[in-house]
């Protein structure tokens, strides 16, 4: 009997370790660009439904789960129909079928709830080590462009560091909100400050204007969260000091920022001015593309966006499905070398039109509201919800100038964003607010753990 119990406990502990490693593998996409997160997600769902025998049926009765699964199957059917019946394979169309797995990922996260604290500690300690190893300090200080961490591209790396920056901030804030011991707060804050510092350096070094822009509303929300949720003198002083330090750093490198971003900013202001004056979108884009003053990177994006608008006009309501790539060959600027729109919203519109964008917007807004309800009922901390919201806003801004929803970061973020929503939904339904005797224990960074590294 005793031996049987010991074996059972050993198996359970071993499974917990494996599950924690798989969550870490998913979150690692913020630091190391790879497809590991896909295999980790599959294994998480398999282990949860088989070894842990977690029930999925109850979660599928949720209206939002039904919408996600229905959308996923619709995307899959449309992809297969286009491939088989029309001979159109498109490009990365099947990624939109990932929504099928959203409820199952929520169940996996719900059953991993007790592992969140050690996962967070392991992740941020690992992030600190990897950022120390990979950050080329001398190159950054020289004002040259870098590709942060272990990413294939400087923009991807900057987006990943943005996730880490936001996540580390809320991880530390969470400890203060739930009243951890002074020792834990000191250790977590020290790690978070070092991670944030290195992440900011890498974001600056990557010279990604889109990420710089996306961090503006993110930092605003982080400031608001600190003021609204934690009005403690120590935290406020630390937050204000951090903002002042960041402002001083920006001032010191203003010439370098202007060197890489001023031309783009000026061109964007001119484009917005023309749009306000009543000139058609097509006319404004054509003029900007023809202008020698438009920076090369912006010029290419404008060509892509002009072509995307041309494709969208063919089927604005339901999109062109897999056929968009064929229509692309008839667009005015088809000579541009990319088929990535460098705008996540246009990626959706060319495939599924405004109806598809509306469905996805419904899912996102409903998920944010679910997590807000979880925070208001004590399932998670207010800092955790603020993290969830901040990362959603940050990601929404990053896809204005880059197709991050078609990258590993975006795909992983979508899975973890949904997992957080459905895990909170399960716990709201079950009423397990104080399962361990401390409601705050449930909040040990659940949304932070998930959203802050998507990877996001």
C-alpha cells in the first residue's frame, strides 16, 4: 500500500516536472525563435487529456469555446476546400485553425495552476541568463542595430523582448499586490529589474519603430496599473524612478532614435495629413510610394498595403480564402518581394474579410472580459489581469506594422492568450477562488505566466 502510494506520488511529481518544462518551452519563443512551442502545445493537451484525465466536454459547452472551435473548423474547411477543389494552397492559411485547440489549452492551464509560481521563477531566471549571454552591449551603446536574443530577425527579437519587459514588470507588481514576504519581494524585484533593463536595451538596439510605438500605450497601462492597484509609497517611488530613468535614457540616445526613426515619423505624419484632407487612400499610398522622401522600409510596407487593399476589394465581406495569393499576382505593386503583409489586420482581411475580423475581435474582447471577471472575483490578481490587458494592447499595436500573427511569437501568443481565458472560465464556473486557503495563491501570475511570453 505504501509502495503504491509512493509510486503514484512519484509519477505525479514527474508529470508535474514534464508539464512545467512544456509550458517553459512555449514561453521560450520570446527568446528563441523556433517551432518548439507547437510540439509543446500538442504534448500539453495530450498529457492533460490522457495522463491527467481532465474532462474537456464541460469546457466545450461554453459559448465562447463553441465560437472558437467553430471558427477553427471553418478556417480548416476553407483551407482544405481551396487546396483540394480549387488547387489554391495560399500561404500559412491553416494557422487560423489553431482556434480549435483553444478550449483544450485552457483545460491544460487549469490543471497546471499549482505550477505557475515555479514556472515563472524558472522562466525569468532563464530569461535573465539568456539575455546576459546574448546582449551585445558594446554594439548597442555604439548605436548599431542588433537582433535580440536568439531570433532570426531584429523585429521579431524586439517584439519578444517587449513581452518579457511587460511580463517581468507585472510579475514583480503581483508580489506586492498579494503581500508576499519582504524576502520574496526583494528577490523577485531584483530579477525583474535586471530583466527589464536588458529587455529595454535590446528593444532599443533592435531599432524597430513598430515596437517602440507599441510600447507607448503599454507603458501607459503599466503606469495606470501601478497607480490604481498599488498605492504604496515604495512601489510608487520605484515606478516613478523607473520612468524617470527610462526618460533620461531616451533623451541621451535621442540623436540615434532620430537617425533611425525621424524619416519614418515624418512620412507617416504627411500621409495622415493627406488622409485628413480628403484624398483617397489609394491616392495617398500611390503618392507616398512614389515619393523619394519615403524611407525604403516604409515604402515597401506601403506597396504591400496598397496591394492588400486591392485584394480585399475583391471580396471585402468574406475574404478571398486561399485564392488571395493568385489575386496578389494582379496587384499594382506585385513586384515587391514579400507576401507577408507586415500588418496583421490586413492578413486577416485578405483571407476572411470584415466578417472574419469581426469574429476574431469578438473572441479577443470576450476573452479580456472573462479575465477581468476572474480578477474582480478573486480568481486572479488585478496585476495579473492588467498584464493580460497590457499584452493584448501591446500585441495589437505591434501587428499594425508587422505580421506577427503569422510568426511563431504570434501563434504562440494566440494559444496562451486563449488558454488564460478558458482556464479562468473553468475556475469561475467551479468557484475555486480559495482552493488552497489563499485566494492570492491562485493568482501567482497565471495570466502573466501565459501572456508575458508568447510569446507570448
